[in-house]
């Protein structure tokens, strides 16, 4: 599969990367390993695309994006199948991701149509003349680099690329190396709908080469990235020399706290649904299960019983609840993290070993020490349930806040006031009461405290980060 740079297809004669189906290990397609000169050309082209696209009215852009929505709806199922095959997530979840992109495109377009500037009052301060009028307008930032993750590439395209385009920016997209195909096809549909080809371009290649060159490029005006905290810090440092806005949605090790007065059946169900989505490869999934000692055994027993009913297999089989991880390397890493936790005193009572290839089953670890790595800063990107006991509310908070991350969290209790009190002391950007932390509706200003990121994403917030305010003064006109 080729990509378009500067309005023309490139990739013939280039070294190719094989894109494989992690569930079957079959080769799906190949993509070119672009060169630094291709990134340079993309940036130059984006400046031209920015003029064509950014100078359109919001209404004109929205008409084109409505055409994109129609095209996306027509191609939804085919795109979902491509996403399933290159990612390993179950087909129903891939379809939901397509729907999310459609909803986000419509919502951001509607929001942008109602972003109003301000007219500043005259004579409000000394030196502010009664004869002057000053008003503000939102204008595009310029060329935005969007670095998308493997776990939800289309959903995050909807939260990065789409609002950037809606606001009149040009974008250069770096897709994940393992699964770029659905993103490339989506950008082709943007072009077909009428978005200038130079205003939306995809650069493929390794993150260490093409990604690094892109984030360091002096022609980039802003950057939005979702990925690991380690990579996010590296990107932040590289982009700093150009003094540009950088928005980072990074790692998490979300705590799910179950108080002794909780509805245990509800807590178990929400724990499962919050952890097995996309085989546990979710930044805001509940990853630490902090359960009161009085109900610990009952919670564990019911959790195991529920997880034993989870089906795992061919992601295209509608009977499957779970597919596989993104690749075999990821499965091996999760297995090693489980082994480390066992060495630190935990006991594995379900799962714990790779079943085949990139398939890793739901895994339950009990008697997990609050001093173990998994209870603090070890983020496990797989369906692993470390269950940590606690005695008091204060201890639950101590465990919850012991992580360097602060993305999301959850508290279960029949006493909502008590749950909110505990939630208010948890060092996270969002909290769910009586539900799993894997909760991200379209409008939510999603982001993190501490080392979980910078900035917020969501229809309620992103457009303000994808635009800049310009003030216009009409001097002496009154």
C-alpha cells in the first residue's frame, strides 16, 4: 500500500515493512519505509495545503466533512475488517471504533461552527480608549503532527486528526508501525470527500527514524501524540527546541477501589468489562484492583468465575469476547510482567501464560503486595487483574496514589457520598463511581495528572487546543 505525499503516491522502489495479522501471523500488506526527504516534502506541501484548507470558511469545511462521514459510513464494515485483521481486536470493537470516528467528526464540526470570538468592552481600563473596538477570532495553529497509537488508531484519529482538520489546520500523520492500513484508507476517504491532499498526509516508517525526524522538524507548529510515557517524554524534549505546543496522552495504571459496602456483582462485571476491552490494551483500563479485605475472597471467587466464561480466539468470529495482543513481543512482555509480580510475592490463580502466538488469556493475581512494581508504576498492557487487599479508606488512597500515573480511576460503594469523598482525593484526571475506569465518552475532556500526559482531548476541549486566538483592533472608529 502506497501513501500520498505532496499530492502524489510514493513508495515504489522503497524498502517495505510487512504488516501482519497478529492472530494468524499472515502477511496482509506492505507499506514503504519513507525517508527524511519525504518528511521534508510533506512539510513543504502542508504549508500549501494549509492555505487552501485554512482559508475556507467553517461552513465550507463542514460540508466536505459531511461528505467524509457519508463515505465512512459506506465503507464502515470493510474498514472494520481491515482494523481487526491488522490489530487483533474483535470485529464488534473495530466496528464501534469506526462509529466513534463518525460521531467525533460530526460533533467536532458542529462545535467548530459555534466557536465564537469576543468583543472586548471599551474604556474598561485606563488607556483602553472609548473610541476603539477590539474583537477576537479563532484561527488555525498551522501544521500539526499527529502521532497515533496501535490500540485505538481510528478512535484517536477522530480525537486528533479530525479536530485539527475541522479547525482548518494541515496535518501530517504518523501511524503506528504495526497497524497503519486503516489509517491510510481513512485519509484516502478524506481526500475523496474534498480535503486537499496536501492538507492531510501520512508518513510511514519506524518511529525511531521517521517519527523522531517529524517531531523534531522546525516546520511543525504543534504536535499531538498518544503512547507510552517514556516515548512521550522523549518527544516533548525533541519538540521543545522548536517551542511548539505539545499535547500528550500517555500511560496509566488506573486504580479500581472496591469498598466493603459495594455491590460485589456489579464491581466484578465492571472490572471485567474495563479490563478485557481490546485484550487489555487500553490506557484508561482499570489495572489495579484494590479490594477491601472483608470482601476480598468473595470478589476473587466471583471474578474468576466470570473470567472463565470469556471466550478468546479468532477476532473475526462474533462469538469471541477477546482477540489477541498487537504482536508476539507484546504477549511475551505481559508474560514477563506476570512472572515478575509472582516473584514479588503474588500468586497466579488464573491464566498467566501465553496460549498461542500473541494470545494472552485473562489472568488473576492475588495477594499482590502494595510494594510490588505492578501496584505502582508497572503498566501492564494485557488482560491482567492484580488484586490488592486493603483495610481502611486511607490505605486504599495510599495505594491508589502511589503510582507516577494519574489518568483515570474508579470507586465502588453503595454510599455515593463516601465514594465521591474518596474519589476527590485520588490523584487522577477522571473518576468513575460504581463503574470501571475505561470510560471515555465523546465529550469528555480526557487526559491525565502526573506522568499520564499534558492537555485534554474531547469535543468539550480539543478545538481550543487546535486553534489560536487573534485579536483585531479597530482604532478610533467610534
